[in-house]
C-alpha cells in the first residue's frame, strides 16, 4: 500500500509539473486598442495553442490510462492461467473482450481530439 501511495504522489507531481510548464503557452499579451486586426490574429494564435495543449493532454491521458489498464489485465490473466491452466480458453476470451473495450475507449478519445482540432 505504501508503494502504491508513493507512485500516486509521484504521478500527481509529474502532472502538476506538466500543468505548470503549459501555463506560459496559455498566457497572452493584452492587445492594444489601436490594432484590431492584430487582436483577432492574436486570439486565433491563442486558440491554436490552447487546442494543441488540450489535445496533447487528452491523448496522453487516454494512452496512459489504456496502457495501464491493458498491462494490468494482461498481468492478471497470466496469473490466472498459471493458477488454472485448464481454464486458459475462457480466460483468454475474456481478456480479449476486455482489451477490445479498453481500446475502444482510447479510440473515442482520439475522435474527441480530432473534433477539437478540426471543428472547434
């Protein structure tokens, strides 16, 4: 339990570090009133930057979550087969079904990212 807590704290620290490093990308200069064309260009540039940050975070979280889930499922399946070799077929079928559901969630995240990039 202590080891898991340390890993969770380390992961939270890394996520906070990434968030703090992304903050300058989200910062914007105040536009001057004498340049309205520059204001719309600046807003468009900020929009592109925010889209890039959002898509990077979304794909990263989806891939990380999916990778962890697939790894845990594979590990538990291997343990199960080692304990009961006669149930290998049923366990493997269940594993494949679970991996398909995990992969589907990752593909949905990819579709959301594509929508963010091209529609918003």
